[in-house]
């Protein structure tokens, strides 16, 4: 399954790279000096801090969703930053596979980890879906791509909910059918795996039920700080409320198998907005986001990794 995922992401990523190569032909025409002269670097520092805080809260949410108290919060925070940095470096979303592998070294429960990741993605999608609906119904945001975003979010949410709610309810019936009809080793393995998946999903649903208010609060906090991560763009935007819509599009672009640092997908999310300001060059400013926000996040992840490796070596020598 991992090999299929890698092949698909590389193929999709190459297709997007070919498409976006046309966009980058505009680079020589852009006056980056003029754009950078308008950047408020105090707001850049504030945006970066908000982005990093959102990832700290993501690590805390993983702890709550896992429903166990025997994990080191510090190690989960370190792992969140380190794997986020690797995910930004590796092209075509191959970092997602690496992230699962690294987290599993700490958690040592691959089934629960995978379903926890699906759960946290579902929570993010639900919140962003509500935000997009509010923008359309109450704020009167007239952005052509926004309705398409709502449909994409709805599809992803339905797919996640089917995994979490519909699949478990039918696992027993499927297992009974397989057990009666077939008698081989692969059937035994499938039955054992499906039973394990059903148990893990049941535990996650209990965790969601028992900690619903905490998990919802953490999800809101994550996206509040994610949105603040775009603060430095406000001077360039005619309609300031569109910052939160941009955060939705940037999140969706993270699902696209792009080149390193999200190049390609991020440009698409910025270009999809109608900023109502001639001062906003979507290509140039999307590159500043990668330079000001993504690059320091990668550096921090690598520095934390070096610190942990050095600490581990010193402990062994001692």
C-alpha cells in the first residue's frame, strides 16, 4: 500500500510541477525588491510565532486523541516539528509516509496512529467547512473558487466519516461472511486486522465523546493561530477578512503532492483568491510565505532533531 501511495504521489506531483512551471515563467517580471520593501517584519515575526504555536497545540491534540497519558508531550512536540520539517522538504507528499513511520516509533501502535491522523484531519476539515459556509452565507464572500472548496471539503469529510462510523458498523457482518465462505490464512489475517481496526475506532469514538469540549477547543485554537500566521499579509489585502479564507485554501493545498516547501500547491491557493488590490502579486507573496514561515519551520525541526540526537549520544557516553 505504501508503494502505491508513493507512486501515485510522485505521478500527481510531476503533473502539478509541469502545470506550475508555466506560472513561474512570470518570475523575471516581478520586482521583489518593491514587494519586500512593503513587508512589515515585526508582523512576519508575529506570523511565524503564531504558526509555530499552532503546531505545539497540534501535538497536544494528538495526546488527547490518543487517550493515553504515557506519552511524553515534549517528545510529541519535537516529533511534530521535526516531521513537519521533513514533510516540507520531501517533494510530492512523501513526507506524510515518513511522518507516520516516525510517530509510530514513539507511539508503537500503527493502527491507532493512522486512525488518529484520520480523526484529526476530519476535525480540521469540519471546522474549515463551517468557516467556508459562513463566508458564503453570512459574509457574502464572492470568490468563484470558494464553492468548489466547499464541495471538496464535503467530499473529504464524508470519506473520513465513512471510515470512522460506517465501516465499523459493517465490519462484523463482513467478517462473518468471510469466515463462513473462506478458510485460509489470509482470511484469518483480514479478520484479525479488521477486528483490531474496529476496536481502535471504538476507542477513538469514546475518546472523542469523553473529551469533546477539549478537542473542539484545541481545534479552534489550532486554526486561530494558523490564521494569525497570515497576519503579515494584511497590509497587502484590500479585504482583511479574506485572511481566514486564504488559510482554508493553504490547508487544502497541503493535500496536493507538490514540490519541496509546497511549491506549486501553495501558489495555486494564493492565486485562487481575489484580493482586490493591485499591490498583491499572488506568486511573489506566496513565495514570501514559503521563505518567512516554511523555511524557519524546517530549520527549527532540523535543529530540534540535532539537539535530540546529540542528547541521546551524550546519554549513551555517560
